């Protein structure tokens, strides 16, 4: 995981502080996937497909460890939205 963290540090810090990335409001795997895909296609990002996967793996892991409450909140919101659509 340390190598993936180093990759995040190198690639993401071209445009962001590391704190902005890891303290963002993104927590769910699909959120990270969309965000990384968008960043990967920015001119000059230099993020290759294989690197994007490694960055995603680190950010999902980090979110599961440090953002448990945020994940619970987002899952509850998704459940209530799904329940409202069924009515």
C-alpha cells in the first residue's frame, strides 16, 4: 500500500495538495473511480491506466480506514434515495 500512497503523492500533487485529495468528500469506490477517470484525462496529468487503478486502490483503502462515518452516511443517503424512488 505504501507504493500506491507514493504514487498518489507524486501524481496527484501535480495539481492538488495531498491533503485536498485524501481529505476530500469522496469515499465510495464509484466516486473515486469517476474522479480519477476525470483527472486522468486532464491535459498534463500523466496518469496512465495502470497507475489510475493503483491510485484508486489506495484511495478506496484509505477511505475505508479513515472515512467510515462518511461511507455510512453516503450509504444511508443512497438507501433512502432508492426507497423514495420505489414509492
